[in-house]
């Protein structure tokens, strides 16, 4: 493989081409802006038509989204070029007609005036794939690959690779884009993730473009680019399955908020913003846990035993009175006996509906039993014959009782409408309730569940609230919107009917010729703009906005980073969001730090997909210098001696430094001014999934003492660095 730093002639050549691309881009932007102005002035403000307003709003948002995409594309619009064997290509290489010259970038651009000739290939397009697949061992028909570096609209440099096709017994032989990759890995970290779209490697590309329509597990050690692969897979899927995923959305779940901030700039740079990014504990609408909890609490509340405990907690609200209660209806006393309430509860439970939906069956059966009791009292034949009331009479009594506040009070008392947070708080803040619903579990479990009243929700509570939401059956936001829309239509119909009555009963006395009868319509009472605004609220929300508000939303694709951290209860929450089971799960079981986390993918996934999942392994460590991995692999061998470490292909030339225990980490300075992280046993969870130039690990022994997963936490800590690692304290594993 040959590398040449671009000279001024090559840079000038590419600058000319890049200028052409930006001319086309600017033209698209100008056309979109012109259309946007036209759309904004398309409705008569004095006489707005509801349909026109809706069309305007829909197109307005669509055009703004397009402008956003075009503006984002300016960030590194073009980054590569390949000369590939293809005699029928759009852009034959001068002097080499058998080669096609393809420019690769963040979006596709065609020359419409030249029969839509391709000027720039979107990196996700199939014809761009050889840019990523080509290596010295497998050139894929590519003779020359050029990396183009830009700053804004200016070309600042080029690197050429001549791909020979020689068979080389070297792991680096299957690593393409070596110059660009080396430059990217040695750049200073910024606190935000960088796009790897220019440097995607062969094994990464195969995962990004995998056609699996089921669960895809991406297992990879530190520095193998798992997160970057997951995010670029999002962009690829949104490009390939745009119509489907535009309707259903993509969910990305990360390990912590720092991680979400870290990756937040990557997807917009790739031209994709229609996704929901969240942590696992932020997945339930309206719930943001801020509390802390012990390791044993996390383990207990993450276990699948909580399904049983939560069901019992919910059912504990479905009460039966100890003694008969009396309701008085028009001076007649009706006995609400424990047997009547129990029969109504049994009928409700047999529906197998969630609690709040089963309330109707409870109320119906209770009311029916009271109606029969009332019929016995008021319809008894004084001569001892059959009851004097007919079936229709009893039905009428039922309907009348259903409207009685006293009867509704009994329903609310013994089968109340519930919400998940209230039920969970009632459970976890009462030792008596815990003993009632978890009395057959040991005291360790019961103690771990308890927290002081008034304490905030903890992270593991989110999955419990989600489970309760299913058991209770909280309102579906979309169903609620449909009901509101039906109510709105009913109001319009009533307005129309009222106005029809007014019109039909116009005064017949026409002596006063000064006034002319006015014929009104509902649109005069409820103006067109108000009607249109209601329609806009439903139609212009993005898929992501609607998905965030709906705990029952079924996403088209779900991606979980650091998936090994999910507890059994959190797996249940994730799979509810993916009924199609189209998911990408990214992680490393050697880095599991959660006490209820995943040690084995097959065990965690078996309840949901059996053995029907595909697993890919990332084998090359691009980030972590080999000097650091010598130390990290000592830890890995203790965690799992059968694991084969990823191959580190970089060397920093700087050995790991070991300093005495008690050394002040803030006294250690670095001359290059790059990003430094001081990692302790207390803050290691906060750096999960992040990377830094220089890492200082303080007191490894503290990691081992702080948690049963201390070795895994230490492994995470020492592999966060891209340049150097310093260890303070004894290092024994």
C-alpha cells in the first residue's frame, strides 16, 4: 500500500471539483428557501381555508427538515474518492476508460442537466461500499483510494492509497484507509464523538450494512468502534428503509447522559436526526429518576422476580371488605357484602385485561348484583309469588344504579383507578406492603426493596414503572388523541345542529326591512384557523416527538449501546418497544458492571427470540495503544480466560506509568493540553462508553472492593485512553 501526501496540484484539482459540488448544493438550498417563502404566503390570512393551512404546515416542516439536512451536509460534504474497475461508470477516469471515478460524501448529488449523472455518492449507497471494503489484501476492484480533507468548503489535503491485492499475513492487511485512520486515532479528543464515516473498516462495514431483520448482536472489546458502528448503522438503515422507519422511528439507548451528549453531534453530521436518544432510565415518558441506590437494590429490582412482586402489589389495591358495607339508594339500604365484592373482583380478573380496563367489568358485575338485590326488595310479591319486576325492569335498575355516586364510591374504594408511580411508591416506601407482597422472599430482598418515603425515584425504578404501566394499562396517548378528536367532531356537529335550529326558526315578522337574515355555519362559530390548529397539532409532530410521549410506541428499529448493562427487567422494557424484534445490540460482556447485567447474550435473549439472533465479533482495536492493552489484557484474562482480545493495531511508544499509592492525580501534567480523565471507583460509571487522550486510574484496589463487578469496572477504566495511561496505586488482579 502506498501513501502520498497531496501536493498543491492535487489539492487544486479536488478544490475545483468540490466547488462544483457546492454550487449544486447551494442551488438546492436556494430552491428550497424560495419554495418555503412561497408556501408561507400561500394562505389568505383574511379567509384561511383549514385544508390549505394543514397543507402549508406540513410542507413548511418538510422544507425546514430538508434545509437542515442540506446545511448539515456542508460539514465535510465530500471526504473520499475511488478509481474502481467499471467500464460502464458515469465518470470514466481520463486515460483509463475501464475505471470509474466515484466521489463519496455525506449526501448524494446528481447533475440534473446531464441526465442525472452522479456527482457525489451518498456513503450509504451500494456503489460507495468499495470505499470501505477495499484493503491491500482485498482491493474489491479499487485501484486508488483518495481521502480528501476539508475545512468548511476548502480542500486542505489529500492522501492516496494504491491497493495492490497482495496477500499479506498481517492483521493490518485487512485494515483499509490506514493513513486516514491513523490521523483520526491520533487526533485530540474533544469530549464529543467524531464521525468515522471517512474511516469505516471492512469488518465494521459488514455490520453497518447487515441485512438481518432480526436481533443483531455486536460483541467487541474496547476500542473496536462498537458505538460508531451502531450509529452509522442507524444512518444506513434510515437511508435504506427510509419510508418504513420514517413512520415508526428509531430508538437509541445509551448507558448515561454524558454518553448521549458525547454522541449527539454524530447523527446530524451523518444527515439523520429522526431518532430518539435516551438512557434506559429515561425511556418511560415523564419519568426521570434522580435518586441513588445500593448495588443490592439494583440487583434485586433488576431481577425478573420483580414481575411477580409487582403483580401482587397491583392486585393489593383490589380489596375485599372485612365486613358488609351499606349503600342507601332512595331510603333503601343495599348490602355490599364481602362475597359480592369478591365475585365482582373475580369477574374483573377473568377478563385478563389490565387493571384500569378491568374496572369496567368490576363495576358492571357489582352493579348487576346490587340491581338484583334491589329488585328483590322492591319487586317482591306480597302474596309470595314470583318477583313482580320484569327483566327489563331489572336492567333499568342496573342502569340507574350505575349512575349513583354511592355505587361509584364502592367501585373506587375496592377497585380504584391506578397509576404506576403511585403503586410503586406505595410498595417501596412501606415495609408493611413489602412484607405483604414479598413475604415469601428472604429479608435481604425485602430490605433491598425499601426506601424512605419522599426519596426520589432511582434508575432501576424506570423498568418497574414500565412493567406496572402494562399491568395497570395506562391510557394510550394516541387513543386519547382520537377520543379528543371525536369529542371535537361531536362539538362541531352540535354547533351545526344548533345553527340549523336557529335558521329554521327565523322570525317571520319582516316588517323591519333594515335587517337582513344572516345564515351562520359552524365555521362562523368555530373559526377555520382554530380548526386547522387542532389538525396541525396532530399532523406536524415528528415521529420522534410522538414516540417520546407514548410508552406503548413500537419502534421500527432499536439500538442499544452497552447492552450488557441491561437487567432482566430492562430487557423486558426494551423488547416491548420492538415487537418486530428488529434490533442492534452493541456491547462487551467483559465490561459488564451492573450487578443485574448480562454475562451471556444467549441467556438474556432466549426469553424473547430463542436462539434466533445473529452475532458479529469486532476483532480489531483501533483506539487503544498496544502498550495499554498489555495491561488491560491481564485484567481480561481474569474476567474470562477464554476470551480472545481484539488486536491492537496502534502503538503510542509510551509505556503505562505506575505511580505510588497516594500520589495526587491533579499533580500530573501533560504537555499537549489534550483531554485528561481522572477515573476512580466512584466515577467509573460516568465514563462508560467515552474516550480520552490521557487517563489516570486512581487506586485499582478500590475498584475491586467497591463492587462484585470491580474487575470489569477496572477493565473499563484502563481502556478509555487513546494516548497514555497512568495508574496510581498497587495493580494486582
